[in-house]
C-alpha cells in the first residue's frame, strides 16, 4: 500500500529532523569535551534520543505503512507532531549554530 501525502510529509519532516540533529550532536559533543557541564551533557543526550526516535520513526513509516495509512486522523496527528518537532529542532539549530 502506498503512503498518502500526509504520511509522506511526516517522513520528510522526520528526515529533516535527523539532518538538523546531526550537526547539533557534533557541536554539543565538542562543547561537552571542552566544558564538561551537565547542561551540555543533557543536550547531547537529548539530541541522541531525538536522533534515535526519528530514525525509528522513518523505519516504522516504511515497515508499517499500513498501520499509519489506515486512519486519516492518525496521519494528521503524526504530521502535526513531526511539524512541531521540526520547529523545535530548527530553533535549537539556529541558536546553536549561529
């Protein structure tokens, strides 16, 4: 079964989230090795957890597409959550990398 446009958009957002998180992990690991503070360590753990979550989401979108494509309401919620996550990660990326 082919993915609908909402789930396709959610997959794209999960991929963009992953791409945004990769440089954040690098910057925060470098900062942790320099400063060693708990806050930066927490940021590293946050980014790694978000990377794992987005990678699993992409995997499940492709391996369990029929689960997501069955209900349009679920598709909308998944897309909204991916969109909110993208906005949050983009804001962190902007403030970290500028």
